[in-house]
């Protein structure tokens, strides 16, 4: 029942999870020059980061035996700090560092850009921070896992929840194939930076609201 409940909750919440993850993962996939296999590995790394975050919070849920994150007085500040961290990672990916020279597909761009080194842990960190962003589906899963009496039950619940939500992300490697084109890759990286700027503003506002 623990596995079934977690998986069904994940399936029911998958659309909302996709809405939270897609603005982060899709620009990243478009900004990479990857084959289908490479894009699948990136999505797998992203999902792996989410799973690590889920299991960490599953342990916390079992240890507290209460919906700690839901009742946390400074939850707005915590959410803001996590969002700022996610924003800085996206901004660094989208704007910072050397970029690749513009080729014929973007020859009209006046400023030459060079390729930024790609840390292997970037998709893992994106998944970890996105998974820990305290979105409504995650808070619902956390509250359910907190009521389970055994740690292994809490862990199984979050693993099943993770599998249920991941179903909606499985088609995303196909999006990465568009990144084989230089112009789309440039747009993808810029989109990641723009999303990062929006998240940075949102995170800062959340911290300020939490302090006030």
C-alpha cells in the first residue's frame, strides 16, 4: 500500500511537477549539443538529483513524524533561499563564462559568444534544487510520508512518488535533439539565463516577505 499510495500520488501530481521542472530542464536541454542518448543521460542525472533530495526529505519526515516543512515558520525564507540558489545556477549556465563562436546560423549576432565549460554535476544540482523547492506536490508527499511509522516506509513512499512524477518527464530527451542546431542551442542557453533572472527576483522577494 505504501508503494501504491506513493506512486498514485506521484501520478496525480505529475502535471504540477512538470510545470515546476520544465522551465528549468527544457532550456538546459536545448542549450546542449547532445544526441538522444546524451539527452537521456542529462534527464537521468536531473532525476537522480531529485531522488536524492526526495530521500533526504523522506528521512527528515520520518525523524520529525510531523509535516515539518508545512509547519515551518520560516518556510517562505527557506523556499526563497533554495530558489535563489537555483537561479544562480541557471544564470551561470545561461550567461557566464566563455561561449562558442557564432556560426552561420547566428552570424547576425554582433557579440561573439564562446562555449562555457559544462560541470557534470549541473543537471544533478538542478534536479536537487528543483526537488527541494517545496512545491505543493512535494509538500503533500512530505505530509503523507511524515505519518508513516517506519523509516523504510517513508523512503519507499518517496521512491514511489518519484517514479510516479518521473513518468511525465520521460519524453523530455526528445526535446534535447533540437539542441543539435546552433541557433536553437543559443536560444536555449539564453532562455535558461532569463528563467534564472526571474527565479532570482522571485527568490529575493520570498526572502524579503519571510523576513517581514
